[in-house]
């Protein structure tokens, strides 16, 4: 907590993890294939998150018209001095995650159609 000098980021992260885990436990009645697909998407989203954090922290990122003024919310965390990196991360992560979920839903629908038509 010393880095942020606040307790709420830990609570928010815990809530996020609990929500992800609960969605996996809630699907325990689902067929094994659906459970496997859900677990795969969950693991892929975690991998995507970590990968994009590293990429947006290290690779040159466009400024997107964002001013150079640091955001002073949590002290002097390095990323807050470069808010354009957070914008790039958020855009990439949520765009790619939504795309993955759309592709997954489309593939599942195709499989269901194939099973229905025989």
C-alpha cells in the first residue's frame, strides 16, 4: 500500500479477482467444454493484461493529444507521469478482450449450428 498511499486499489483488485473466480465457480454446472472455454478465455485475458502492461510501459506510445502534465492521484508512480500510456493500455486491452469474446461467441454459435444441422 505504500506505493499508492491508499487502501482502495488493493480492495478493487481483490474484488476484480473474486468476480473472475466467482464466474468460474458459478459455471460448475455448465458442460465441460463450456467450462474449458471459459477458463481458457480467463487465462488469455490475464496473459493479455500482463503482456500489454509490459508493451505499453516499454514501447514508444503516441501521446494521443494528451498533455505532458502528470496526473497527481497516487503520488509519483512512474506511469502517472505518462498518462498516454494508460490510455493506450486501456484502449488495447479492452478492444482486444472484446474482440476475443466476440470471436469466441461466433465460434460457439457456428459449432451449435453445425451440431443442429448434423
